[in-house]
C-alpha cells in the first residue's frame, strides 16, 4: 500500500520513444507520477496538455513529470507527438506498476463494472518519499495545484 512519507516503490517502464525510465534515477528532483486511463480521450488529453502548458514552471522548480497508462508505446508515440508533450509517457500494458500504486480498481461506465485505471497522481519528494496522493483530480487545475503544493513543502 502506498503511504505518505514512505519510500515510493521503484519501477522501470518504456516511454513513447522506447527509452526505459527508472523512478529511482530521478532522486534529487520532485517527481509527479500521474496515472491516466487512455490516450486521446478528452479528460486524459486535457490533463496531459495542462502538464505540457505548465512545463516551464515545472522545469524551474526541478520537477519531473511521468505519465503512465496501459496504452502501448506506439499509442504513446502518437499521443505525445500530436499534443507536443515534453515529458515521458510510460507504457504499462500489464498494469503492474499501475496496480503497485493502487491506480487499478473497479470502475463503472454506463451501468457496467470493469477493472481499469483510476485518474490518480503521486507526488514524490527529492528523497524518493511519497509526499502527497491525489485520488480526485480536476484535469483543468491539477498541474497548477501540484506546483502550489510543492512550493508549500519547500
């Protein structure tokens, strides 16, 4: 179970270019790991673009953004290219990392229940500890909310 003030579980996943990213290699920086259901859907696109639009603020604050969904590397390549995303979008088709971070759960859509990815974000401090868990995300304001939270921790 992911807990505040505990070490974030390490992982390695490929991004939209096929490059493998390992969480522990980013120690020393603030890290935003955001889980999202599917490339090219309205809410997921809005969320990704809000991180894109805040990229200069994230860079100035030494914050790394990593998006994760179960979509393929090829899907991420198209999604990233189409929306000019300047951060890694990681592919977890077997949802191992998604499950490890408790972002895989029962969902309902049009009266049907199924297992799927929850929109969830984990904020990790430069020491690799979980500082905040966002279980309820407003895709319009989330990127700005995270920066405000980081600044309150510093």
